């Protein structure tokens, strides 16, 4: 898949990654949740998913290293990650077979579900239930990630339902994103959606992403996280409705 971008389109995509990094630096919101809908709205969802492939993995490597000592095997991450890779493969197959406009509408719905989950009260699962749900949760999150580029609603709902300390939560979700992201990258190559040129562009997005995260970390203490989260949720609501309604 080769896509020609205008200078304006390229500049807007760069801004999307700067803004995504800024949001991650301030509030910890995942970059795909911000960047994918913006890019999908500017171009198409297939390009958005391809470009997010590398930046969805690299920042999480640092998170895993930083919080590696805080993980006490509260959850078996292996079935979660393995089934996420399988699900992402099915998702990429759907991505390559279905009209992108339909997938954009699904992405809009996923964003709205994500916002709803953020406002719902936390649901707690027992240890046995959490173990049984690891595979299905991994597959479903991988499926949504493969088809829309955003797997946050499912994986966030699953991991948030387990009694994890904040550091352990960050470690667990970062491991998941690395596994699914690497699997998705390979699936994209297999589907001939990821080319050397697009892999190069995806790698270059780490620059604006890093700049945005650096700015976000610098100004984070001076900004009300609650107010900023509300602002981001408002933007995501508008994008979600726009994609869902096709306007």
C-alpha cells in the first residue's frame, strides 16, 4: 500500500503525533487513542493503523523497563498477549477486506465506548475469573486493534477490573501493547499493507511523538490533569461522532 500525502496532510499528521505525545506526557492517555482517529479523519483508517504500528510499541519498551520490578505476576500475561496477537491477525484480515469507511465508523463507535468506560465505576474480577478472561480479553482487544488501531477500550476494561497497583498496571498494559504491536506489525507485512516506505514514515513519527511527550512532561505539573482529561474526552467525543456519522 503506497499513499501519496500532500505537504498539508503530512503536516497535520505530524501535529497529530505531537498532540498524541503531549496527551501521553500529561495524562498518560495512549497515543493510538489520540493519533489514529485524527489521521483516519484526515486520510484513511488503513494509513492510520500502519503509521501507528511502530510508535505504539517503542514508548512502551521504556515503561516495561522502568516498572519491571513492580510486577509480581498478579496476572498471567502470556495468554493475554498470545491471543491479542491472534486477534490482531484476524483484525488485519478484516482491515484488508472491508470498506475503510465502515471501519472508520467502527472506530468512531470504539472511541465512544472508550469514553464511556472512562466514566464508569470500576468493576473488580476475582482471580479465577481474571485468569479465565485473559484469552477472550486478549483476542477481542487484538481484534479491535487490528481493525481500528485502537484496542484501549477492551484491554483497559480488563486490566482495570483486576486489583493491580498503579506501577503493576502500567507494566502489564505496556507488555500487552508491545506484544500486540509487534504481532500487528508482522501481520501488516504479511498482508502487504506495510511497505519499507511506510515503515520508514512510521519510524519517523517517533520524532514528533517524542517532542510531544517531552513538552507534556514539562508542562504537566502546571496543568490540571482532571481538566485536561475532560478536554481530551471532549475532542475524542467530537471525533468519535464525526467518524461514526461519516460527517
